């Protein structure tokens, strides 16, 4: 399945489910990383799961913890 086909399918499923938010693939990736982090997964593990070459890329998720992350989540989701 190509990436454009996955995007199209995801948007179609969201529309069918009555989801009015802008649904896109990166949102799932971000949510996955935050869930791993919130459940105690080490950054090195998350880095490997996301395929980041640099640890600094993965550390962005560690900076968005706690109340600030919840606030941003409420605002954009």
C-alpha cells in the first residue's frame, strides 16, 4: 500500500467515524511516542521504534511531558 493510499484510507475512515479533526499519519506516530514515554519506555527504545538516527530528535517528545503536553494535546486534538 502506498503512503497516499494510506492517507486517503485514514481520512475516509475518520469521516465515516464522524471525526471532524484533521487526521493524519504523523499524529499517530506522535501519540505512539508519547504513550511509550508516559508508560516509562526509555528514550533509546523510543528512538529505535521511531527510526530516529539522532537521539536529539527523540528528545523532543521528552520535553513535551506533563501539564504542558496535556495543554497542547487539548488545543490541537
